[in-house]
């Protein structure tokens, strides 16, 4: 698996957790929307980067349709990209 795909996948998962566990509670329970305004677009950029790299790798490395779709599904779930990386390396 590509080095950059792994890095972006890890950053995407971390930004998703940061958004879910810190930024959104800060917005809704403490009235501090600034965290969502910062982390939200960052996560969106990382999500799009991960999906773009997944598409590129799927074409260049001839991934099966199942593996290709699992990569996208992993980006939607919290910690999913960690799981995807682990299952593809074993």
C-alpha cells in the first residue's frame, strides 16, 4: 500500500475522531463553534484526499471491486481507515 495513502488515512481517522469527540461536543455543549469551523474543513480535505488516493491506487494496483469499496466505507466509519490498513497489510 502506498506510503501517502497510509499517512492520509491515518490523518483522516484522527481528524474524524477529533471532530466527533472534541469539536462537536465543544460546539453543542459549550457553545464554542470555532473548533468545528477549523477541524471540519480539515477533515473534509483529508477525506477527499483519502478517497482520491484510494481511487488512484485501485486503478494502478488493480484492486478488486470489494477492496475498492471497502476503502471508501472505511473512510465513513470512525477509525475505519486504521482497520482497512491493518486488514490489507496482514
